[in-house]
């Protein structure tokens, strides 16, 4: 499935970007793409294959894929809770730089991952946080550290205790 992330990932590589630009400008055959992009035929072929896999190019001769359905998803209203850019499908995608926003995101994670005033061993804390970090750029150790620093988890005697969230 073509996602905004897969589009950015595919076009972040200069060779693929040049090949995609050639296709958008009308080059359809491998030879035309190579000529228009200034790439070697082998490199143009590899780029076209990757662009097809990413859902950006289709058909023979090559033509740009219809990205209108993807564009429609980008214009949908974002939820007002402020979590959307950072939490997707129950996974922590990234953390905001701003301290207050970061705290709000981590409070969300803590409220869904832990029961207040309950004690947890470090291995259980790690397992619960790994589930939130799975497939993302963040690691559970960093998130655990932030939760402790913000007072959302308290550590002592080899155990962690989830703290009640402030009202």
C-alpha cells in the first residue's frame, strides 16, 4: 500500500527521484527514462523497479500511478487530540520537541500501558513499552527514561510504580 512514508522513502534516493521525474515528464520506456534522467540503463531499471514496488509507477510503458486516493487521505481532518502526528495505530511514531506536547504524548502512553499505583518489574515495563515502540524510530529504553524523568513512572527497590496522572 502506498503511504506518505513510502512515497518519501522511495523519492529520498536521488536516482529514484530522477527516474520518477523522467516518467512524470513523459518518458515511458527504460531507454527513455535512462536518457531523460541521465542515468545508466541499469540504474534506471533498478529505480523503476523500486518505484513500481512503492506504487509510484505502473504499467508498460511506465507511467505515474494514480496518487489521488493517497492525496485524499492527506486532506482528512486530523483528530483534535494532538496525538495523530506522533501516535498511529497504537504505536509511538515519534516524539515532539516541545516539552508540553512531549509530556502529553507520554501521558497518553503511560495511561494506556500501565495501571496507576501498580508495581512492575523492569522486564514487564520493557515489554509494555516495546509494544508501543515496535517498528518505530524510538526505543523503549528512551521512553522509559522519559517516563521516569517526568514522574509518570517512579523507580525504587528494583521495581517501577506507575503514577496517577495529574488532573
